[in-house]
C-alpha cells in the first residue's frame, strides 16, 4: 500500500510532536510515523509490575520558550502540574554538598577546601594575565576555568561518570549554561559566611506532571492530533531519497515531498543510502544509559524528604545521578504517601563498560553505602531499562562532522532534528527538541533559511534568553 503526503514526520517524541502540532496549525498536508505504540520517545514513562511509574531518565520541565510553556499548559492544564524549587546536591566524602559544588566549597574539609580555592585563584590569575586562554578540549577548559583542585576533586571524575568518555576527548564549545562558571568573589564570600549558594541554573525552578510521569505530557499532546494523520507502531526500515519514499516494517510505502526525521542521525545515515557515506556514522559518539528504579514501602528518610536529585562523582557507585522520584510526584508510587522511589542513571560506552548482569545488585549496594537506602528489606520493586543511545556526546570536532551531514540531508529535503537527529546536547532538552520540530516547520512553511531555526543554529543565543 502506498500513501502520499507533503511533509512526513518520523518520530512521535518532543521533536516530532513539535513539528506535527505546528504543521497542523499551518493547515499543510502531513503525516507522522512512530515506531512505538505510544508517543514520547526518550521522554516516555512506563509503569512496572508493582505499579511504580518511571521515566527514561531524570526529566524535569523547565523552559526557554513561552510557546513551549503554552503547549505544556494545553497538554495537562494549569492544574495538572506540581511546581518545585530545585534542591540538588553532590554526595561525596560521606556528606551532602549543595549544587553547584564549585559555589559551596565551605562544605569541604580544610585541606581540600584550600586546594580548591587556590586552584580557582590561580586559574583566575592566568586568565587575567593573557588576553584569551586557549583550550582545545573539555578537560583543558575545566582546568583553565576551575583550577586543579575542583577539577581533581569533583569535575573530572564526575564528568567521566556522566559522559562515559574521558573529558579530553570532548569539545568545550557546548558548555554554555550547562556548567556553572565560578565567580571568585562569590566563592570567597560563601567561604567567609558559610552560606550556601544554590540559586544558579536554568532549572532552579521546574514542574512535573501530577500523574503519569513525563510521558503523560507527550501522550496528551499526541492525542490532540487527528488520528488520520498519525500511525503508531510503524517503524521505518528504509528511506529512498531519490524516490522520496519511506518504507515501514509492515511493508507500506510513504511518498513525501519533504521529510522531518527525528531518528538518531547515525541510524538515518545507515537507512538512507547515497546521502552520507555509511562509514561516517561511526564518527558519531554517544553514551548508553541504564535506568534502575527502586520502589520501597514506607517513607523516605529525613535526609531525602525535600531533595530532588543528587550527583555522585565517587567510584563506589555505578550511577552518576539519583532522583528521589516520588518527591516529583507522590503518584509515582502506587500507594502515594505509603511508598517512595529512587531512580538512578548509569552511563556506558566502550571507554566505560558496565557489568550489566550485576548492575541492579551493585546499585542496591551503593545506595546503601551512600545512605539512600536505609532498609533493603523494604524494597518491593527493582527494575532496569537500557537506552542504547542515551546522550549524544559533544566529541572533539563534533560540529565539523555533524554540520556537513545535516546540510547533505537538507540538500535532499530531509531535515534531521531532535536530541539525536541534530546531535547537539546543548539543545537537547524537551523544550529545545520541541522547538527544533516547531521551528523546522516554520522554515518549511516560509520556504526560508536557517534564520527560522534559532534553536539549532544559534544555541548560545537561545539559551541566553527566553524566546517566543
């Protein structure tokens, strides 16, 4: 069976839905194909056999766009959300240190505190003494910005656990709002007063659905689309750019004029012959993610009752981050108020292998060591989800590799967008991805150029201000 449409959208996650909602508003001819039987992509949620709700990672809703906020209100209504003040921490040296770590050095023991401050001072002096500090990778950027103390104590070990790749193999142009650059004056004031500095960052306030996890947002928006224009459970198996056709696993063929793909760029390359050499897909670096959820009877210990998430730089734990998931919404447990849950994230790559068969046991052991699991006997559910592609890595030379790929596809009227479609971590949050799809439609509708897609082409500008 053959179908025809002007704009064909591949993927029903935030990017694909951003595109679909906008193209529907524009009154153009379109269709959306989604491989799974539900909407959400990497922003989906699921319910385990015991009734606990889990996300595919530590998602929270914060935004750079008024348009995105309007759609979020449309999805769940103003009453469908909890609003939270971020309370995030670093767990190390058997204590909690407020995030950002570099702004709260007074919490360290005297010896490490002195080393961190001296490193900051030296880094600041070196940056003042030259017109511009030249750095060629993320490791060098960390050392030049924070000094050897903070780098050695926290940032280098933590970033290796997050990215599953040595920081010297990463670029540093993506950093922007993702890493809190220290203000030496504020650091010293915090040292003198002993007061925590906790207000930094774009997600210092965020919201979360009252019911259904993050996936509930995207299911609600997806269900607003006309059923006749959406096909779920329809994975793409091949794309012919010359004939402008997509083949799905059920044997159907979809003819298009323009294609918006949210497939991972490495997969798009392999299933679309003749656009980018298949060998080029191997140059795209990414990490896998293991999500381990632990559901328990009772209530969280006093030390966790108000915490959102915690970072773990030390080697005793496999995870780099743990979220007190029922603090986001009590309904993430089947018996709200009587049960609670923790959700951990562990990265994996060729540089950082994971013993998968032992991961759940190692996670429970580390949760106990880190004081997050006071009574293992109260665990009633432990589940694991593996994401083969969890995060696109800002690898060395990324833009020189990725940008020509995107241009090659665009020359064939194929627009690769989204977290893995565009391969830009710095614009890979839910709001960014939604905007990538939305803005791509704006560009196609206007037959315009890159200026219609600020999220993709000027991420530093987008992340520095609120956009309509």
